[in-house]
C-alpha cells in the first residue's frame, strides 16, 4: 500500500516537471515545436468559442509515441456524440444565441506523455506576434476541454491546464486521485468516482455470498487507486483477498501466464475482479482461453473494459461468457442513434471514420471493397455504447455554463468578445453551479465536482456481437439498493452437471450446526471444530461456551443459545415404579382388610395377647407408609416433599414404637416375676398407648427441629454437565437422613434386644418370635439401604431405594405381625378342631405361679388358659 502511494507521488511530481520543461522550451524558442511521433490528425471545426477534446483513439505503441491502428473503433460513437451535441447547441436559439461553439478533437494515444503534448496545444497564447504556429502543431484557443478517457491521462492534462485555469470535464475518467481538489481544482466529471464503483462491486459480490476473491488491476492511477479502495473496504463487506496482481501495457505473455497460474493456485477464489483497461483485458482473456480455464473463474470487470469487449477476437470470446461488467447507467439517446446511422465515410470531417468503417464491415477503401451506402448498424461488430448521453451532456454542461456567464457578465457579447469575456471572468464557478435536465438524467455536481449516479451490472453472454445483458442495477445513493433486472445465467461459469446452481467463491464453507471456526491466517479461511455436547456456538461462531447448569444447547436455535432442560422424575411408565404402584395398591387393600378383620375378631385371644390397641396404631402406620411411597412417586413439589418427609418419619416411628412397647411388656410379664414379686405397672392398654405416643412425640420433635432448620423441598440435580439429564426429586439432606434413621434404628435395636431376651417364653406365646423376625428383617433392610443410598449418584435411584426400603419394611411388618395372626384366627383353630377335637384345646403347658400377676395375664388368656 505504501509502495503504491509512493509511486503515485512520484508520478505527480514527474508530470509537472515535464510540463515546466515544456513551457520553458516554448518561452525560449518563442514557437511551439512539433512533437516527434505525435499524431497530427485532429477532428476540428472551430467557432467563436471552442472546446478541446481528448480521446485515446489509436493503439498503445511501446516503441513510438502513438500507434497507427484504431485502439477501440466503436469509440467513434463518443467522438461523433461530441460533434452532435455541438451542432445541436449551435442550432438552438435558446442556448448561446449569436455565438458559434467549435471543437478540436485530438488523440492522446493512451499515453500520459502524448496527452501532455496535446494539452500544450490548448494553452492560452500570451503574445501571438512573437509565437509562431507550426502547421503540423496547431494551437487551439479553447475555454475548456473534455476528457481524456483514461484517468492517468486526465491527471496529466489537469496538471497542465489547471494552473492556467482551463476547466476540464471528463465523462470516462473515474480515478479517486482526481477528487483531490488541491491538485485538480479545475477538474469535473460526469460520472461517480472509482470509490463508488468499488463499493458497487463489493455490494454485488456480497449479494452473491462470495467471500473469497482475487483482484487484478492495471498500473497507474485508475487501477492502483481502485485496488487500494477495494483492499480497504473489503473487510467491511466480509470479503477477503486471495491474489492481487498488477498489470502493465508492456507485460509479456509469460507474465500473464504467471498471473493465471497464481489464480489457479487459489482455486477456491473463483471470483476475479479486474480493474484493467481494454488492451490488458484482451491479452488476459487470450491467455485464459489458451490455458482452457474458461469455467474456472467468474470475471467481474470494471468500467475500464466493460464496453471494450468487442475488441476481443471472436475466437477468444468464450472465455468471457458468463462474466460480469460494471458500467455507469445512462439513458439511450435515440436521436443520436439515428444521426450516427446516417453518417457515411464521404460526408464527415472525422479523420478516423474511414478506418472505423473498414473495421466494421471488413472492407478496404483502397481496394474499393467498401459499400458506403450501408448503415453502420448493419455491421455484426457494432453495438451501442452506454455513455453516449453522458458525452452529449458534457457538451451541454459547457453550453449552459457559458450561456449563464455571458448573460451575467457580458449579455451583448458575440463572436470573439464572448470568448474573451469567458476567459476574463472564469468559467469554473458557473460549471460547478450548473443544473439542468440532460439526456442522461438530472445534471448537478456535488462538492467534489462529481455527478451522482448508479451502476448497471451486465452479464456477458454469447452473441454476435457479444450480448451484454443487464442483470441488475446498484444505486449507492439509495441505501445501496440492488434492483434485479433479469436472472443470472450460470451455465458458463459452473462445473458440468450443475448449470443452474450459483457457483461458490469461498475459502472455507460455513461451519455446520454446533461447530465453531478455528481461524487461519486469512480471515475468510478457517477449520470447523464441533463444540462439546453441553456447549453453544458463541461470538458469531468463533468459540464455544458451556451452558449454565440445568441448561442445554437448543437445537431449534442452531445451538446458539441455551434453554432449560425439562427435569425428569420417577415416571409411572417405568417398570419398577409400576411394580411399586401395584405393591402399594395391594398393600393398602391388604391393610384395610386386616384392619377390618382385627376389628371383627377383636375379642380373639391371639389379638388380645398382641395388644390390639397397639396393633391398630401399627396398622395406621403401615397405611401411612404406603401413602408416603405414593407421595414420593408423584411429581415433586416443595409441598409434596415436606408432607412426604414428615409422613415417612412419622409412619416409620409409629410402626416401631408400639413394637418396642410390646417387646418390653412381654419381657416384663414373663421374666420380671423371677426378679421381684411386686406388681407390674404401666402394662395396661391405655398405658402402652400413652408410652407409644410419647416415643412418637420424640420423633415429631426431632422432625420439627430438622425441618425448621432445613426445609424439605423439590430440587434439581444434574449429575454431569455433559449429559442432558436433570432430575427433579425431593431433597433429603444428610441431617434429615441421620435424624430419623438414628432415632428409629435405636428403637429397632432396643426392640431386637428385648425380643432376644424373651426368646424363651412359653411356646404357645409366639408374639416375641414375630417381633424378633420383624425387627431383624427391618435391620437387614435398613442396613442394606444406608450404604446403597449414600453411594447412589442419581436422585432417581435414591428415591427408588428409599421407597423400596419403606415398601419392604411395612410389607414385612404387615406379614409377620398381622397376616400370621389372621391366618391363625381363620384357619389354624378350625383345621385343628376338625382333625382332632381333643387337640383343639390342649391344656396349658406352662402356668403362672404368682397369683399377684394373674390379673395382668388373664385378660389375654383363652378359655382353656392358653396365652
């Protein structure tokens, strides 16, 4: 970038130096000497007020100042458009009346040096008597100039004519350097500058979703300024450069081969933007055709070669099929089209028109093979150029400005007086302020002396001549809007088998869902890596971010945001839960049945011996235990968890407290008389119920304290952040677990101790054995439960273990303490009586020896004395 800027500064210093030396030479010799090799041909028709016009008419010749052949034959349309506009103004009574407008059109030969030499012809003459005019080097008295075509030549001419206050208007030069009003204060143009064309091209590329492109630009102000602007603005459009190469008019074929080979090395960058001139365009596409890379690239051409595609030999034209070119849009001028069609080689002063005719019809006037009765539009090589109306409006800008100046400063001036009035006053301010409705649209210059406009994008398709099909229009003044005019054709730039698929020009394809970019050295190039299961794509796909706890990447948002995980709990559809529900139902039904049976057989001796009041409390505890299991299976809430925990502790304690009271009571009845002869106290049913309630009250107090300090609640739990699983369960802290287990296991251990001590009671009194079996199985269940519960990671398993332990505990108690007695009541006595009536009521094998304890045992004795 800095090297390019230094080159531009060197050129700006070189051209003024050349100009100064030329002027010194003129002052020394007092005459304008002919420049060797400079084209002496000029298309002129001088009047009272004259305009100088520059066009690059002949080909570039590296050996000579000017070439011999026409560079771009169709350029004759622009030349004749200037002449047409001058003639219109001269015929108009409303514009410059009584003043004849003249012109002098010269060839700048595509070179800055030739443009400077031609510009010297337009310098004002200070002393006509001392300055001799050579016949081969005419001096023209002009008030302003039009052109040149190339930006480099416009820069050179501006530095020559600007200091002498001769205005310059170009309708083809677009370099941004010409917007520097410190150096080019007298330069105006009828088109937008290149910076707008660059933005238009970038807008078009962005619209096609192409992000990786190459650029080729010509040496000089036009190409280098455009390249710098493109490089600066590309990042804002999300576009990266793959290859950037500069071309010159003197490059060899081998150098063009190197450019194409470098483009092929970056094959992913299929789009190639070309800010080059017509001559370079021809050589580039000739080489591309010879290397058979026609479908490899999608060429996008600037206005530097968009209208010069016809100079490409027909055998090389397939190389540009499907390419795009940009051109400032302008209206068609039908009256000029008719005028140009009416021109004949023998009825025009244009010194280049005869050569143009020979080119158009492939004939020769020397050989007399040309038919000048034809119309130029009949030629297969002919097509209308797009800026004809711009060329005409350029002349009209001068016409309106001069008309306004004369009307203000010298309304009576005519002839040479008008020319002197214009020179004396200065035309620049009137040019800047001119405004009118022209052939190409409304004419009004902005602060940088440019005209606003929009660009037309054309796709170059097969035809004879080449079909320049308008496909869209880009208006940078209207929020950069793109108006599609017709569909694109991709068959000439797509690979075989995919003619209608828009081609790609990207370094790296977009990363897939849940993938992030690992940047490469080039911004548009990257590798794609997949985020982990619990991560979302973050910062426009440049990194991954872990979702917060209880959240998971949302596939509906393409894994760019986290959403809450729907928590799970024990489901009714799971096999174990179905089994529990069935067991709960069976247990409740069985408990109700046993309760009814115990009420019905409440006078049975076996029920009396087991303390029916305590038995009823235990049955209620068993029923509450089954209800507690049901609560744990329900979807957890804070209320359900609080009730479930309280019922769990209460039911477990209500079951084991009467069991301990029973064991102590049996121990005291059967074993205490051997130690003391006093009467036993607190063994009545009421006393036993009160003692049991006091024990349960202890549990209630403990539960109240614990739940006050740590209230049971439904809690989420995500065991692993890498798994999309959140459990919702009733949280039981270690303090809660320890509090109820320690209290209840203490009761169970005491019950087992007393049950063990009463193992030698009479054989016909089996209550102590059932108590022993019950407390033993209870200890086994809960001892197995504790380590399993602690080491279970998932709350689902913990809840399941808790409910299964409670289910087994209460089911075993129901079986050993109640179903066995019910079986004995319903079946044992009846079957024994039926088989051996004498054995149905055997005599007691053991009799109480102490009369003072008979009153406590008799209420639980049978009619024959059995207990």
